[in-house]
């Protein structure tokens, strides 16, 4: 699953928020800020039900975030990650 989260999502601990939830769900992949300053990219692999739960969290975000929209793209898992982490 690839997601682009738009809004006030940088400088509000969004990456850590996503990492914490993805870890709890046993997902692999990454989260990172994009240069636009108003987007966070999430790439996650795991079961469809766990990915759906993560997506629910993306729409909410941490307390100071304002999520305007989330663009989701589905694809086959590549198996290239052993854990979930923050990319800088």
C-alpha cells in the first residue's frame, strides 16, 4: 500500500505516529516527509486487514495534524523490508 497524506502533517510528529501504529500492526515499509512540506509518504506491506487499520489512522493523524486528504494506491508486496521505519 502506498499513501500520500496531505495537509498539516509535517512538524506534528506524524512520522512517529505512523511508525508506532505500523509497528504495532506488524507491518513493514517506511514513512517519510516529502519536500513539498505538506505531504507525508507511507509505503507499507502486510495483511490487507492490518493495512486498512493503518489507513484509518492516517486519516486521523496525531493531535496537532490536520489531514486534508489521503491518496491510496494498492500494489503487490515486494518483500523488500524487514521492519517499518522512518526515512529521512
